[in-house]
C-alpha cells in the first residue's frame, strides 16, 4: 500500500491552529508567572517558615510531584463540579497547570535558597540587616542565578505539557489539531505539523531564557 | 447504566495498575536501549555522531509526548502497519524515555574525570574497553539515583497512554467514571494509587542521592 503525505488540508486550517497556539502561549505565560510566584512563596515558607507552614507546603509538593498531571486535570475539571465548583475548561487548565508547576518550582527554588552559603547570611546579620533585607539584598539574587537553568528547563517542559489540557477540551494548539484531524482525516500530517510547531516554540523559549539569563545575570 | 462506586471498583483500579507497571517496564527497557545509544553517541570521539545524538535529544525533548503517541497511533497505519495501542505506546515511550535517559547517562559518563580515560589509554585499552572496564562501572554508581528519579517521571507519564485507548490506571479511571458518575471519588482514588507507586520511589531516589554525596 502506498500513501502520499498531503499537508494542504492542514495548512488550509492555519488560522484555526493559530487560535490554539495563542491559547497555548497564554496558558504557558500565566502558568510560568503563577508557578514562579508559588515557587518563591512556597520555598521561602519551607526554608525560613515556621513548622505549621513547612508541613503543608511539603505535603503539597510531594502530592503534586507524585501524581500525573492528567489526573490532576481530571480531578479539577471533572471532579470539582460534584463538590459545587464549576470551572470552564480553560480556567481549569490554567489552575491545574499552575498548581502543578508551582510544586516543581518550590523544589527548585528551595535548592537555590539552600545553596546560598550560611556565611553570606551571617555577613548580612553582622551588618545589622533585618531578615527581610537579608532575603532581598543578600539571598534572592544569587539564588535566582543558581536556580535559573533548572527553572528554565522546567518551564519548557511545562510548555510542552500544556498539550495535555486538550484532554479536557481546553482549546489549545493540540486540541485544535485534533479537530483539524477529525475534519480532514489527515492524522499523521496534522500531528507532524503540530509537533514541529511545539519544537519551534521550545527552541524559541530556550533562546529567550538564555537571553534573559545573559542580560540579567551574566553581566554582574 | 449508573451504578455505585464500590470497593470492587477500587479493586479494578488496583488491578489496572499492572498495565501501568507493564507499560513502564516496556518503556524503561526500550528507552534504556535508545538511551544507551544516545549517551554513547554523545560522548563519541567522532563529531557527526555527537551531532546525531544532540539533534535527537533536542527534537524529542522539544516536542510533547502526546504528539509522539498520536503520530505513532495514527501515523503507522498509513504505511500499512496495523497498530495496536500497545505497539504505539511502546514505540512512543521508548523514543521519549530514550532522550531523557540518554541525557542523564551522558551526564554521568562525562562526570568521570578525563584522566580516567587517559589512564585507560595509557594501559593500551581501546575506546570500547575503556568504556567497558573503567568508565561505565564508575558512571553506573552516579547514574542510579537520577535514573530512579526518572522512573517516577515515567510512571506518571504512562497516564498519557490513556488518550490512545491504552487501558492502564488512568484509562480504567475514565471507564469507571463513565459507569459510576463519581469523577471526584474515582480520580482521587486514581491519584492515591499513583502516589502509592511513586512516593516510595521518590524517597529511594532521594536517599540514594544523599548517600552518593556523602560518599564523595
């Protein structure tokens, strides 16, 4: 049996796919910001916080990191309505992804914070800086520099993982692809094109993060 | 027909874990073979081989696993191969795991000081003998903790095979939801079962890593 690849139908639907791409980018951007915020807050709580705060953060991190993203999505999108919380697919996707990335970020940020030598903190103390000042002027910047590569690759993995939200019918790139597939029956072609788009996105994000690192950290 | 979510359903879910484990095992074996090849390509002395390894890793780590699953599930049938979810999943996961394991193991191979290679060379060992008798035994020790860590990742990601109809824990959860209409309870159970699989492994990986750092 011979088969010739036909991409015409797929490319004809480019505007439709573009809509999906926009949502994928939105989801990625919102989740990265939320994930970083959760990561910073959670890690600070885990490293410097009181015990009653440390334990819940640890439980949150371990629970999320040891269960699959798709199950977390299903629980929030399909499960929560029976508890009276109804969310549309895009919102549920955003929440689930943020919670997911947050847990991974806490671990990465924590490693960064703990890598700052104790003597640095003591130097701050001996200059009479307060706890907040030490965090702000002594710890956070070098810690961010240390955690940046790990955080960047986690962010890129997250961007790729946003494709999973198509399974709760959030209208992301992958979901629009499956709609194009069902309209044109060009299964293979659609997914090859979409995979190429994700690959391009991953490379672009990698370049952006490298540039960010260069401008923010490398010059000092 | 809607029926109650009973203890029997929990047992069915527990039973479905064996397919999650079976898929993890296949993915780990296939991924291990691919990963070993990738790691060796990437430390090769011949530059074009290194490029092949690099491009492979870049391509696989830059595309969603879901795309690989769909490409194999839908794509192979157009070249006339009848594809079952088993074959599609095994192929997609081997490719996916191969890239990540390859990167992990490359790091471990490269963590061995260059002087060890040179010591082997000065004893007149060939490249393969240096790898076999000097580098790999030392690198294996370094490789075990991150490999166990990746295994957790792999177990969690087998859940994606549910979308091509591969019946494992997550798919079984979907099916159970369809008949009991208790999504919250069902997915909470599913999540708990994944946790029961992954959490001990995470702890093992952490302990191994700590021991390694103490030993150095």
